[in-house]
């Protein structure tokens, strides 16, 4: 009630009481779903303020994608510290445990190394700054700076080398993050899709009810808006599908309380709705990079959200896999050979009979010779054909070019 963003997020986050951990941590459930694990004795040992701080700490790591970006950084210990520097600055000091890793505890870096840690930066910024510290020579002897009235070190500060040598309880909570590094691209994408959905649902609920994000700090709101912007589709698929495949061979029944039954005069009534039946061809040839496949499946998710009935075929010089799309990418991709556009078109003509074909490709293949019996839309990857190239112009049907 007091901090609605965290409250709504926690409602949708799977939770587990477990003795497998000594404190609390974010981990994987069924190798694809993020969950929060908490040791019951540890939880009981915390006061109310520290419980709030713990929940906010773990939620922010999920929201800011720290679990998924760790793979890009070589020094995991420095990354863990950098990630905590990001999230802890958005938690009230009285909600943080003793020994929490905060920007204030690294104030000495500006004096000793001439390196200042600014507020409201992402994990990459703090990782780079801390890496600079490890390579830099002190301008002022640490022993001199940390001498406080000749009575020993200043306990409010943290010497980075000491923190790296002696893992703290705070950093121990990140030990399950290694599981995210071991995931395949498909598994990681599924987990990230689920996290994205929870983030979007939470943001939409809070913004609708409170007209903003409640009382979240401005720096965090700015980060959150950037993450939400990155999740938006490249195209307005609702409008494209309405214009591109307006008719449908498939229908389904939907209960509605707005329209009473004409036969019985009772509610809920029944309404017949139309659903586009789409064939989506994914170019899985050797010229397609993994980044392009992720780009394709990101757009496919938004097509699916419009209520279309989707069949996917993975193809290079032939069709390697066919399956209905249910909102998640596959765990593995088949193909990686050359490219022939004819097979998916022929498959649609003879087997699927879709309302339309959407072909995701880089475009590097001969123009198809088989004439489709339905509209075709070519979605060209950001690394694919340029719009002024002749092959691009010769592709039959409509074309859309993804931008990076």
C-alpha cells in the first residue's frame, strides 16, 4: 500500500520458503521462471524495515535486468558490487542492513583515485568505474586517508580490494545468478519474456491507478521508462494486421457480459469473433545471426498479442520445424544452411492455407518463383537487405525493414 510498485510486482513473482539458502536470493524455477527464495529463519531475524529493504533490493535486480546482463561482464565480483550500487541507492538507508554496499561508502574514491561515482547510473557505468579503481594507483596513501583520529579505519567506508577478497552476505545472495549464465539463448529469452511481462503489467497497473509510479525516485523512474521503451514493438502490428490480413478462415466463441443471449435473454451472452490465421516463416540460414533471431521473436510476440493464430516454420533451404506459437520462443533453432524462399510459400499453398504469410529474413536469397495464394509480408532484419537494393524491391508483396 505504501509503495505500490513493489507491492504489485511481488504479487506476480513466484516465491519459495527454502532452507537451501541461508538468507534470500533470486533463482530459477523449472529453468525458465524467476522466483524469490527466502530462508524462514533469516526472514524472522529481520525487523520490518529490513524486510522491506530486502524485497525492494531483489525486485530491483529483476526489474533492471541484472540477472540477464551479468554474462557480458568478465569480472563477476566487480559486477555484483556494481549491481548493488545501482539498486541500493533507491532504497531508504534505514531499510538497508548494516554493511550494505552504497555509493556513500565509496566516497573516498574521489580523494584517493580521483574517480567519482555519480548517482542514477546503470550497472555498466559502475562496473567500468570500479574496474578503473583496480587498475589505478592511489593519489593518497589509503592508510593515511583511513586513519581516523589515530583510532583505526573509518567503518563507514569500504576498501574495494577488501570487499573483493571477503565476500559479504549481501553479495552471497547473487550466487544463483550463475544459473542464468548457463541458460541457452532460448531459455534465457523465455525467462526474460516472463520478466518483461511482469514489469509491464506492474507499470501499467501503478500508472493507471496513481497516474505515475507512486513515490519511486526520479532516477529509477527514468531507468524504468527506458526499459519499457526497449520492450515496445518496432511496428504497430495491430494496424498492420488489420490492413494486411483483414479476413479470416478461423473463428471462435467468446463469452461476454455486455451482450445477452438472444435465445434465452440471459448473460453472459456469446459473441463470434474472427481470428487471423498466420503462417510465420523464420529464416534460420547460416547468414542469420542470433541477434537477428531474437529480433524476430521479439516482434512475433507482439503479433501474437493481437490475437492471431500463428504457425511457425523454421527454414533455410527446406523446412526443418513446424509448430504453433504460444507466446514463447523455442529452446533451439534448426537449420543454419543456405536460403530458399520457395518452400514456406509452397507449404502455405498446399498445407497451411493461411490468411497471410509473414516471412522474417535478412533477404539474402534469390527471389521466390512460387506464386503465393495469400498476401505476403517480408520483415527484413536490421542487418539485412537495404531498401534501395534491387532484391529488396523485387520481393513479391509488402516489405518492412527493422531498425536497430
